[in-house]
C-alpha cells in the first residue's frame, strides 16, 4: 500500500512512501529471470564453441544419405514403401516373421533388416532387397535436397576435408542423386551403401569402417553426420565422433535419448561455423 498526499497538499519531508509486497517480490523475480537468461546464453555460446571444435577438427566427414543430404522419399513417402514391403512379405507367407512394431514401422528398412537377420541366406531376402533398391532409384527423381546441404558439402570440400557417404540406402541411389546435384566430385569414389548381407546394416559399423579404410583415415580424424540412433551407434562402434541432424523435435529427442551430445536442427549452423573458421 502507498500513502500519498491528498488534494493540493504539498509533499512534506515526512511524507512516507510504502512499497507494496508485490513490488518487492517483482525485483528478485526479475533478477532471477535475467540471471537465467544469462546462463542460457552462456550455455548456447559454450555449445557453439564445442560444435566449432568438433567441426573444425574433422578431416574426414561421413554423411548419412537420406536425411542429412536429402529427403529421398519426399515424392513417394517412406511409410507407403514400408507398407508395400510388409504386404509383399504377407503375400509370400512370411508376414508372421515380423513383430507388430516392425509391421507398422514407417522405415522401409525395418522389415528388410528383420528378415535379413532371420534368414540371411534366403532368396526371399535378396529379392526383398532388390525391390527396395528399385523403389529408392525411382525416388531419386523426386528427392528434396536438405536445406544448406549442397553448400555445406562444397564448402567442406573446399577447405580440404575428404567426404564419404555411409548409408543403409542403395549406393547407386546415392550416386545418382549426387550426380543430379553435381556433387559427385565431392564424394567419389567413397559412396558406401547397403549390401545383400543385411546383417551389416547400421548400427553395424561396416560401411563406416569401409570408408575409413578406403580413405586411409584414422577414426579420431573423422566425424559422422546422421539423423538416426542407428547412425550414432555405428559411429560409436567405429570410434568416430558424431553430430546429429534433426529436422524436427521428435527426431532430436530420439537422438538425445540414444546419447547424442551434439544435435543441430539446421545444417546452416555447421555451414556458418565452417565459413567463420
């Protein structure tokens, strides 16, 4: 409550101004909010510094394909292809080999990976992998480039880093897409994709180890950019640093839950760090 003089009375020296309790409380609350803001800003600066060190120290960069480089199934959604895979398995009388989660998974690799682990030498597995490759090759023409991916790839190449693709997709699909964007020279011949041995799909580090070996790279000099927990696990198994890319909060949460320390929502962050180095 505030005591103020009434009417035209002049304020005398003994006039008392009493600050209300609410006003008193607002001061520390505002100070706490300001302090929290300073801490958040400091944390962001620290994260950017760690990212700059991670990016600046990478002499060899291993890109996952579908996600960090492009949206392969932008024109023909991945869930549609995944459902076709399941229907095809049902028609072969093998639908019961999948769990419920595998049957409804939107990832076209889910059913393929499961069947490949169960029947590694089966002709059906070879045919299923071939059918998925056909779908991926069809998808190349309608794939969308990931924002800032093209300039990031060119900039990393320009500053002397060597690049490779390490993907669970068909290597030929990745090769054709990169040719369509005039990016082949940034990667060739280091494009490593799915083989018929589906036990070697990520999270197995097989394609990462192949890339490192072919480039003569020590794991400590390499960085993988991926958008799935399987990418993170493969990088760990290969002894390679990992940087997660997530175009939405759901994917970011999955990466963090899997243990990713660094996740960006836009490749522009990495591009800016490279250009300012």
